């Protein structure tokens, strides 16, 4: 039986619950991406927060917190097979329990580890290169990450800019983190176009570009190294590269 879910982490965990309590899953897929199989039947799984919490708690308690974090980061990735990699990993992990993460190169564990590192690497990189601009008293940042990492950034910037209001906009997924008054939330299906910067912000951006240019030492320019630190796909939303 192929289980189809709504794309949320809770929905995915509900599918894992059904795998153990109702019938083994031949695969788990997001409803909107699913192509009907002539081999397997499919069932739409309604997200159940309580069932999802049971699975999440079991991962933390019976396997490890590290395993739970790796599963969550894998869920946030752009990997097309992530749901079934997570399913295979958890089937293996519930069997071996707290020893699971010691099987680092095992075929059921290695993909999760590799995806975790890829997502964590992008999270770390974006924390250093995300650029905020001031628009009407609100800090605004636009970016287009490979993975769905906005939720990983929220606490960091909420702590860093705790007395501000800010918006972080993932233009690829049309998703925003909105922060104000010590609280943040994520909103989806949002389009933000034609942002108008204040005169002060425009001047600051101009000064920053000039500083960035003047700081560079022409004789020591290393283009390849620059692209290692800041790949081209991130540059369109960075002031100094516009």
C-alpha cells in the first residue's frame, strides 16, 4: 500500500504510524506529486497530530535524539526520495535502537547522514550570507535555498533581532517567516513582489557596495574561492553582488 500525505512533517510521521499499526507501506508520497501505480494500491492518510507525536517520541526514546534530528533535516531536504529513505531508515533504526547511528555507512543509514550534512551545510551558509533590508520599519530578507530551511533560521534570527520585526521570504517555495513581539510563525503560498526600499536603505546599500568594492585587493582576487564560499545561486539576493 502506498501512503499519500499532505507534505507536512506531521503527515509523514502519521504515515509511519500507519505502516506499523495498519499495514506495511510500499512507499510514502506527497499527494500532489503522486503518480498512480498499476502495481500498488494507494491510500490518502489524514494528518493526525497525536499519532505523529507518538512516532516522534518513539524515535527520540527508542533510537536517539540525533536520529530524530537527522530524520527532520532529511524531511526538509529537496531530495525526491526523502520519504522512502526515511521509511527505510526508521524500519532499520527501530530494529537496532540506540546502536543505529553507529552503522554510519550502512545502506539504510548513510543516505540520511549525507542528506543531513547537505541541509546543515546550507543552513550554516545561509546564516552567514542572508541580507536584510529595511522597508517601512520592518527588516526584510529574500532568498532561494535549495532546501526548505526557513524553519531552521527562525529561532536564530528571532534571538538576534529580538527587538525588531522581520520577514524572511523563500521565493522558491513562496513561504515566509514572520517575526514580531517575540513570536514567529511560518506562512505559505505568499507572493512578495516589487519591494520599495526607503531612501535611507537605498543609501546604505550603495555604501555597502562601495565598501565591498574598496575592501577587495585586486592582486589577491580568487574567483574560484569566492564561489566556494558564496555559490552563484545565492548571489542574486545579496546586495554586494547586485
